[in-house]
């Protein structure tokens, strides 16, 4: 079978995963308006190609926080990769390493961060942090990530409480018995578990900007805030001295009704100018989506669900194949818009049709 675009991988995953797992991956919050808009919003944006530019040589490379990656697409943090493929995050790490791009490993990985690093020792990785009520657990995670060579801490700020995902409630979604959140081994033992295999109500709901300072005092690693959607929060992020932000609505799984991330990017870019690096996730499915996000000011984008579809197809190999397709599509979209390298991708390439 030949899969030629990301939606082919989606169809494969839908067909082959157990229904409950598929619905967990696909879920949005409430009516899933934001999840669906994340995809539709790209289709509303039109491209303005610059022709006769000699595009015989195309360079897709870029840097994020000073590290070179082979193209501006990384892997967003998602939990529980063993639901998609038996070796889970180990395969994700190997695929990202093979494609020379960034993998943001989730706090809620089903392989520990030590196992992930051992599986792909040369990989470029950031660690995604959820801060829990038991602060010492978060301190321990950050220290381990630092010691293992993760190059940034990505603090997810849009989950004071998990969003309401109806299918997970209907299905009584549970992490299977033989899987666990491996990073927490020895930390949250002997406590009641929630459906996700974590201690019930463990997420810290009283986080504030003070905690960004707290985290800065804890680590020398750069800090990236994930989940920013407004210019006001962007300005606060800049004022608090973080190094990057990920414009994200958590794939539409948290607050339903917020804008598509590509739409939010526009006001955020205006607020931030070049003071911090801006990245984006949510609904990126084609090479032209990547190009549009870069044209509107993102330095790099990250894929969430598609990485899990790639793993479902053929583990490490499947994810590598999916990333290669996205890279090829991105290269082609650069060529067809007249861009020879990523610095030539700019606001002039896109237009929003009047509604
Ligand atoms: C199944 C699933 C699990 C996720 N787990 C996490 C997580 O552990 N930490 C986090 O910061 N974001 C998590 N996210 C959000 C993703 O990082 C990302 O924001 C989102 O998936 C991007 O949208 P996309 O799936 O349309 O690419 C998860 C998303 C999905 C679909």
C-alpha cells in the first residue's frame, strides 16, 4: 500500500486502531469547533507565488533556539505513544533523530525520558513539562531532563484542568494496565489513579506567571511556553524573559471556541516582533500549511496527531515516512512560491480573502 499524504495515514490509523484508542487521539473538547477550525483555517488562506526565481536549489533547513533542523517541522508532545505502536516513544525518538528534527517528549510518555535518550542518543529533544501539585515531582523531572541533555523545557500552560472530551467519557477511556506513565515510576506510587493512569487531580491548577519565574530559577535551560493564544499573554511571556512560545490550542482539546492556531498567530506575531521565537502547532497536515505558518511568522511548526498516525502505520519507519512526505511537500511548496530558503518565506506570500 502506498500512502501519499498525511490524510492517508489518518485513514489507516482510523481503520487499524481500536475504536476507543482512535477516539482518544481524535478527540476535541466539547463540540470540537476549535479542533475542526484548526484545519479549515489553513484552507481559507491563499498563496501569492513569486515566479521566475530560479528554484533549482531549495534549502529547507532552519534553526530553533540555535540548533539546526533539516526542515521546520518537529514533533509536538503527545502522551501514550505505546497506544499507537508497541515501542511507543522509542520509535518516535528514532524517527525524529533520523529526520534530523526536534522531538518534544511529553511528561506523559509511556517510555521514560532515560529510555528515550538511550534509544536515540544523537537526537535533538525538548522536554514538555506539566507542573503537578506535588512540586517535588516536577523539580525531579526538570533535573532529569537537564542531566539527560534535553535542550529546552516546554511548559504547557493551557491545562489547569483537562478539557471535556466527550468520547473519552462515553468510552470510559483508561490507559491499558500494561502501560504506565514511565516518567513517574517511583514518584506517584500508592496513589489513586485517574483514567489516564496518573494520580487523580494531580495537575496544579493554581499556576501563575510567578511559576514561570520559579521554573527559571530551577533550570538553566531555555523555557518555551506552550498554549499561548493572545497578544496580551505574548507580551507577558516576553516580559518574563522566556525564549520561545508555541501558539497552540492543544489540538482543540482544551477550551473549545478559541481561534485556530494559525489565526491566533497573526496577532501574536504583531505583538512579539522578533523578541522571542514563535512556533505553532494545531492542524498542520500539508507542506503548504507549513509554508503558510512560516509566512505568518512561525519559525517552526509541530505535528501532534499525525505523529501518532505514522507510528500506527509502521512504528519508527512509518513516522519517518510521514515526516519525509511533509518535508517533500514543504520543499515543493517553497519551489512553487519562489522561495529558495526559509528566510525568503515572508508575509508577502499569503493573503486572506475578504469574507
Ligand atoms: C492524543 C494527544 C495527546 C496529547 N498530549 C499532550 C501532552 O502530553 N502534553 C502537551 O503539552 N500537549 C499534548 N497534546 C497537544 C499536542 O501537543 C498539540 O498541541 C496538538 O496535538 C497539535 O494539534 P494537531 O494534533 O492537530 O497537530 C496532545 C494532543 C493529542 C492529540
